[in-house]
């Protein structure tokens, strides 16, 4: 891990050093100095040292400066000043001895070297702060995405067992009544479970797949009731291959049966309409109910509250409205599918 961090730091200071050398080169060109090639080699030799002392200062000395340890901080700063002045001067002398640095008329003195090093500290410091800020923002963004993905997976893990629990309750009712429809209901449940296991692991499915699972669920629910139950499911979809998060619409269908039809004594019904045109989805579910306005506040069960939170994580443009009325309960969901996060 430390080696990876060091490699990243090395690359960063190398690129900043090259940028620093490029600015020095532009300065020489603007001055129109003679012996440009020789001066460029000299500046390259100096840039190697400049990169080294900036790395030492920002990565090792600066983090150790503290008001609580003034003596040590003073010694560290004094050492840095020495390296930035006499050290850079000696580096130039080493280059001359190695025939890498060519002496030119009017050579810079120790003070000039310190001024050059001080300017590099500002240059490296500004770029380093901007770089760290960018990395921090990217890290925060990545953490936010990972947190939302984890929360979304958790909500799905709650919704699927909730869906299965309700379906098993339906089959239990048929089995308790020793209905001949129990085997068929188990077969339909098997089909639904296969869909949940193999089709809902991805982020999206085609809308036509969502239609199939809704049809299967409605057929499974209708096995519990006699001909008095009226169910209608209409859809008008521009492109049945459009992507949709799996089982996103199912909680509203479940609610219509579990909290509406199952509690209705006379003429139970469920009306469902789905339309998707120009990336605008409208899902309308209306069902009978025995509750009346003013009796009690609308209760958001697990399925509905989870759906609302999933919508907040998945889309920026949506609305979910619940409208209770005398003997009727209506839910309308509108989603701009193009506003997916």
C-alpha cells in the first residue's frame, strides 16, 4: 500500500516538475537569451533538485510542523531554508563537476537560488492543494455512490422477502382451504421466484419483463378470489425494450391486493394502467378499499416506503402521489426515465 502511494506521489511531483521546467523554458524564450540549449540543460539539472526539496518539504517536513513543538519545527524550517539556498548552490557545483551544468557569465548567488526555490514552493503548493482537493472530491463522490448502491441493495433485499412473504400467505390460504388451485399457485410462484433469482440481480431489465412478472403476480392473486374480483391491466408503451430497475412497480401492485382487495367485502376491484411515452412513465393503480377518509392517516408500509426511497436514489425527476377516497385508494407514479442518476 505504501509503495502504491509513493508511486502516485512520485508521478505527481514528476509532472509538476516538468510543468515547472516548461515555465522556465517559456521565460527564457521570452527573454530571448543566448545559448538556449545550454540554459535548458542547466535548468533541467536545477529542476531535479527543485522537485526533490519540494517533495521533502510538502510530504515530510510540513506535516511535522506543530505549535506544540516549536523547537523541532524551527530546526526543520531552518534545514529546509539551508537546502533551498546553500543546498541548491552546491547542487549547481556538483553539476559543474559532473559536466552536466555549464557555467555561464553572471552566475546566480546563494540568494538567487533561495528566491528561485521559494518561488517553486508557491508553484508546487498551489498545484498540490488543487490536486488534493480534486482527489478529495472524487473520493467523496465515490463514497456517496457506494453508499447509495449499498442502501439500494438493502432496500431491494427488504422488498424481495416482503414480496415473497405476501405470496406465501396467499398460497397458505389456498392450502388451508384445500383448494385445487394450490398446485397451480405453487407453479406460478416458482416462475416468479425464478425471475427474482435470475433477472433482478442487474441494475435494469426491459419493461416487457416487468410486465410479465406483474401479469404472473396478478394471475397468482386471482386464484384466491372468485369471479367477484375485477382486475384490469392496460398498458401503452412506446418501446417495450426500454430499461427499468427490476420490480420497481411491483410494490404498488402488491399494495392494491394486500391492503385493498383483501380487505374489501363487496365488489373488489383493481385497475392498473401503465404508459411510457417519450421517456415519461406513468403508473396508475386504483383499488377498492373498506377504509374511508378521516378514519386514519394513510399508512406507508414497507413496500411503499421502500419504493419511495428507491425512487429518491434512482431518479431526480419523479412524483409518487397517494389519494385515499371513499371506498377507493389511488396511487399515481410519474417518472422521467431520462433523469436516472
